[in-house]
C-alpha cells in the first residue's frame, strides 16, 4: 500500500496505571494521636477506539502504533485523593474491525460514533484511611494502584461504500470514478494501475452516494492470488455491486468470461455477495470492436456515453438498498475483567491465582508489614482463595503466585 492509504495496521494500547494510596496520619498540635488520613490514588485513564468518518485510513498507526492513556496521581496526606488519568480517544475509520493477536474478532466499529474500550485503566489504590476499623485503629499500609491493561491489537479496514466497482485490471474503473466524482485515482493503460481503493462521492439529482474503486481482480483472487484478499474485503460492506466488463480491443478475455470469473471470485470470498443488488455493464464503448459479443448495457467513461443513465439506475438501486437496511445503532462494548477466581498451573510448577479481587487484595504497599500481611490473609480467605487452591490440588510447600505476590503454601497458616 502507498503512503496515502493503509488498510491494515497494528496498535499497542495501554491503559493508565492507577495511582498509589497514601499512608498518612493527622499531625495537629492539639491532637496527640491523630487518625489515618491517607488519600486514595486516582484511577488510570481508559483507551477507547472510536469510529470517525473523517478518518480515511489506518495510516496514523503505521509509524506510530503506540497509544497510552495517562496514569492516575498518587494520593496524599490530609485525605487528598489523587486526580484520575485522562481517557484517550483513538479515532479510526468507519468499517474498522479489531482483532486480538490470535485473529479473534473482538470489535467491529462499522458506523460513525461506534466506540470500544480497548484498554481499561487501573483502579487507584486505597489510602490507609480506608482500612480504619474498630480492630485496626491505626492502619499503617495502603494499596498500590492497579496496572492498566496493555496489549497489541490488529486493525483491519473494510471500506464502507454504497457502490463498489468490480472488474478486471484496466477495465476502466478508475476512469469512471474520476468522471463521476471528485476522486482523482492514478490512471494509465496497463494492468494494476490501482493498487489501493479510492472513494468518490457521486450526486445524481437529490441522491448522493459513495462509490469505491476497488483494485482489479484476477482469476484466483478469492484464494489469495495476487492481492486478492486485500482487495476483496473492501467489497464486503458495499450495498450495490457495479461489475465493469472490459470491451476494449486489448483485452484477451471475452466479456461473458470476465463476468463468470468475477462472480466466481466474489462467491469464493463470501457467497452472500452474489445476493447483493448488482448491475453489469460493458466499459470502453468508444473503443469496442464489432466482433465483441456483448448485448448488455455499454458505457464509455471517456466520452460519457451511457454514464448518466447508469448513474440514475445506481441512484435508484442505492436508495432502495438503503431503505431496506435497518438503521445502525451506535454501540458501546465493555469488556469487564472477570470477577471470579481461576487457579492455573504455571510452567515452573507454581499455582497462579487469577482474578481481579484476589490480585487487588495483595496490592498493598508493604506486604512485609505484619498488619498488612494479616489483612491480605484475611481478605484472601474471605474470597475463597484457600478453597480454590485446595480444589486445584495444592500441597504444603508449593509455590503460589497472585499478581506480583509469591509465597509458599502452608495449609495451617491459610486456614487459621
């Protein structure tokens, strides 16, 4: 792809880290034993992907793939809570599909305003004032902030157009779109002039629609020959297909055979494409030879022959397709972290406890502090971590890992 259009990219998203809670006690002249007044840390900012029709391609991610929200500010004494990090809005083109690195589709931002939470920020840690209780009058520990979600994502753009121009290389698609719209694609008399899709806005009477010049397809495109898959995916969202057959004297493939091959490639890529409204026309009518066997509609983008009637037909079919399509609803997809507990066996033999409640329970500032350790043990017991470990088959002396906290399992200690 050239520098002007990029339809595949990777992005690294990082939610902001939560700020740490503060350990602090009131220090006032006439209050000899002031209570805890450590403030909470601020939450880290989230990273959102948002579909924006003013963004044309994924070019912005090619050389600068990293996107990170700001972190929360640490809490302070005198019950001063840290400020929250700011959310980061990452704008992507309409029609962007988001995949995990294993290829799983996790979001489809098809319409203007669609938004998806790509990386949640970490929660801020609680200050020591939050741990005050009747039994714990002077808590000397606080929580660290949670680390924000961090991951790589694959982005793939499928153009959203009302009409997709489909045809062999050098069939006249670029010439047609340059005549009926303000698009200015590169045009020359050799195959594969168009190596990237072009969009043009066409107006006929009071109907305005978007036409996409899809790079030329060749036989075997649906199996990946040439750049088949990259080209074909841009046809998927089009409401109407305009199949252009080359009637010029230089083509070696008869029009009927061109049509057969093109429809075969569309069906091979996605069978439902053949059920889309479709108009088939022969192009280059100004240069056609008498021996060419084609009885269908003919146009010449060079002279303008047949172009206006074709646009009228396209405007009518597009209007009908739009009316038949239900209105899109903007959606927001949240992917909350699971609240349950999962115990897994790591490659080094350790038992790894996963789950936000357990990981948050051990996120205290000083796990070597006896008071903090007693809080952690009690919290884990209430969450059922000891029972989950027992079901997983843990034995005394086995290594257990919860977040960054590791310890050797002792049944008497856990059950006390």
